C-alpha cells in the first residue's frame, strides 16, 4: 500500500523503470503506450501482476499516471533530441503486416491453454505450446488428430489492428504525389496521422481485422470466437 510521499516516490521511480524496460523491449513509442497497456485492460492488469504490483494499493494509479505522462511528453515535444532520434529509428517501425501480429504482444499463457481445452473439448494434457511468441498451439483431440491453432484475445486483436493501421500510415508516408515535373508533395503532408487513424478505424471493423490477420497467418483459416478469444486452425 502507498501510504506516504516516500512510498509514492519509490513506486513512481520503480514503475517508470519498468515502463522504460517495456518500451525498450517492444520498441514502442511513448505515445503508443495507451494502446499497448490500455488502462483497466487485461494487458494493463497483467503488467501489474507480472511485476508483483497487482496487490499494491495505489500501483494502478501510478501506472495510469506514468502512461499519461509519457504520452504528453511526446505529444508536447518534451523529449530530448537523442530520445526523438531513438524513437524515430528503424527499430521502432513496423516493416510488414505480418510483424503487426507480434509487436507488443505478450507470449501465450496458461489461460489460452484452458480456453483451447474447453473449445476443443480436450484435456490440458492434450494441449502443447509450439511457439509461445507466435501463439501457436498443438491440440490433440479425442479422435487423436493433431491440430495446429493460433489464438489471440480480443484485446490483442485490437493491438494488432492498431499495429496494422500504424504500419499502413508508415507506408503512406513514404509516397509522394507528382503534380508536375518540378512539384511533388508527400502524402503525409496531406493526410495527418490522426485523420488516417480515424478513417482506417472505420474500415477495420472486427470482421475486416479478422480477415486481414487470416491473410497474414499463412496456411491458417479462421475458426471462431470463443469466450473472448479468436481462434485460427491450420488448413
């Protein structure tokens, strides 16, 4: 529990360091933290739990404050030139739609195993993790068939969708319109990022997001939603 100014300072310093590590690990811009660690969301709560802060009264507010602070620091230009160059480096950019499936997405967990066991009417002993980073599992059903599946939570689908929109804006920003032989305009000067996200948000319905993810999962087809998770099977 945070009871004093000294406690607050200690936890603000600790959570700031943890957020720095998170940004560095996933190569996420500070202004994107709200997408990857949506306050009150499952990933936000997992961050607290993973860092043994879930039961610390007041830690949730500390994390919310720091996420908000990081967002304002970047949007208001209150970052050093070195930090700006760092966040603009190639490491922080998404280079393909397939990469969108993994950027900022935590490794598969035991809850996913339980969801798959329930969905396929199997026991936990019949579920194996093939690739935790890519959320690939092998399910052995009661007919003794081995099925490779991919599973994402609804919140992870939201993150992947935002990754895709961010990537598409990056691709748009590389393009120019040649008006005359001597006049060209960068598309990013005509279409601002906020407007682009709003427009793409209308296009990327849940159905469209699922279809786009399916296109990126080579050899998989979409199966169904189950208990707040989306599931794909190997064709």
